């Protein structure tokens, strides 16, 4: 073999080695790309917030996202040129005390002033009495019968049953606990600092759970019956803290006229069956949660799944490093913008042309969503629009009064989330019953702009004094 052949053999061997190295590097590069892609998707999932997923807004507090908000031109507060809004003055019949302020006798004499019979209102001021409560000693008259025995007059039943706190004081306690989100320790401090008398936390708890809670039972049942008969009901659920249970949940069902809360140690569909009934055949709006889906199958209910949840899931796809996925998601969002823009103006459009346009957009959306890219997140979205499930997303286009989102239920349950965060939940079965009844009354009163305190007083008077039980929901709506 000549030197030339040796050199060629060596070069061929080196070339083979280099080709193997190139192939190894190429394979390694591909593996690294796939690994980077997986890491980017993992980061995107970890950075999920309430704007691109079904996570609650409260979770954003843990790891808030930086916002690049443009500076607003208009400052907060009163705007220049806007009319001033002031509280109207008290009427003469509403004034409890009048104080007339006069000049000193020395100044009157020095200036030669003559007092007039008229005075002028300078300022109306609201004050608290030094002692903001009345301590009433209920005594019974003693009598002597012909036999020399002492006979006592009877204490009125409603006073005896009320005990230390009158119905007004019990209503105030319940209001501060349920409406003002006070814990029992804070409530005790209020009575110590403001009312200036000591009261045990256990007594305050008994006022709420043993006296006011049973008084609210009829109102609670009234709302429950109203919800079962409502044509459209929104439903949602959130976690509830109670050490007595491994897990507990607060369920919320709401309409424009009533809000119903129920606390259960289960998150299963049986809770919905217990609340709405297995034969429920009306419309519910809800998220795409397994218990909701099972209830739909078990009952005759129609459903409108929440678009807000789905849109957040689609927006999440935009955060992944996948151009094909990104284009698919953006196209879906573009069609949805057109659908909702058209739906919001439906009352001002020609009915025939509106139906034709909305049908065309719906068809375009279904065609696009049923042809997803090869990605698990996209395929999961596709499964929501097969086997007739798509009708459960577009019911709002067919029935008036059906909302495309479940936002009202989420807004209603936010009150509970705030209360739970401040008061740290409940510790007993009685505590759960008190919370669900009080929350139901508070939220339903808000729907009708009624005073929660006045309703508490009326229910307690009905139980203890036999007055008519108040209606929580007006008969004529």
C-alpha cells in the first residue's frame, strides 16, 4: 500500500469519526431543544395566573405579575367640572339635640349688639353617646296570696328567651360577624373598647350559632326553594376551612334575585342534586368541572359552560413557545371577539341578518377548534366541542337571559372568600350552618338593597315575640 492509500484511509476514518460526532451533536441538540421546550412550558404553567387560567384572583397575590400600565390622563378622585355630591342635611324631625352658640356677654356689650329671636344652622354633626347601650333590669312584682305564699309575676316569654342580649343587640352581633367579617376575638374587642363592657367570646359565638342561626332557618329555606324554581341558576364552589373535616367546600347558587350558600364536606355532584334536585330541568351556568358535568348527565338540566374559563385556557396557549399553537389560539380568540361583539349588539340588529352572521361565526369557530395542533393543551380544548358538548357552550345564543360566563357566581362567592380569609373559617357543624345562613341573607339582601341589620332584628322578633316572619325575597319582583 502506497503512502497515498494510507493517507486516504486515514482521512476516510477521520471523516467517519467526524460524521459520527456531528450525528451525536445533532441528536444532542435536538434533545436540548425538546428539553428547553418542556422547560418553557413548565415555566408557563408555573406562571399561570387568573388572566390565563382558571386560578382564582387571590392566587395572584402570592406571585403578582408586573404590569406595564400606561399612565392615566385622568387623576383619581373628584373631577374638575363635575357636580359636587354632598350628603343631604337632616330634617328638623331627625334632629335629636340642638345647641345654640352665643357670643360672650362682654362682646355683646362692647359692640352694642341686640340678640334676634332667630338662629341659623351652621353645622350638623353626628355624635355617639358616651354609653352606647342601655342596661335594663327586668324585675317581676312579688305578691302575697291569702295563704301567705309569695307569688311572682311572669317575665314575658320573648324577654326571657332572648337572655342577656336583646334582639337588637343580637342582630348587631350577627351583623358585625357576618357582614363586617369580624372574627370572634375582634368582636369581643369591639364590645370591650366601644361598648365598654366585657363579654366572653363563647357567648358571642352562641348568639350567632344558637340564637340567630335558627332564626334564619326559614329565610334560608325560602331562598333554597326560590333557587330550585329559578329559570337560570349560576353555580360555583370554593374551599372552606374547618378542622373538623379533612376538606370542606362552600357551594354557591345565585340568580339576579337571590344568592344561596351551602357548606359541605364534599365537592361531588351529589351536593348539586341535594340543592337543586335530581329532576332539575332548567338552565345552570357553571365551569367545566367534573361534578357539574356529572350533574348535567344525571339530571334534565340545560347547561351554559363558562366562556371566561375557556378563554383563559386559550390565552394560556399564547404563552407557550410554539408558533403553530400560538396562531391557532389567536385565530380562536379573534373569532370569539367577533361573536361576543355581535351578540352584545343583537337587540339593535335585524334578527334575520343577526342569526345568519352569528351562525357563520359559530361554524367558523367549531371548524377551527376541532382541528387543533398536535399538542395536549390544544387537544384538551378540542374535546369540549365534540359529541354535542358544543351546544353547552352556545346556549346563550339561543336563550335570552342566559349569560355566556359564570362571572356573577364568582363575584357572589368572593364575599365568602374574603370572610374565610379574615375569620379563618369555622370549627363546628353549628358554625357551618350559621355561616351558610348568614351569608345567604347578607348576599340576598344586597340583591334587593335591604338592610341586613333590620332583617336580623325582624327575624329575631318573629321567633321571640311572635311577630310576622319577614320575607327575604319580595313577592312582587
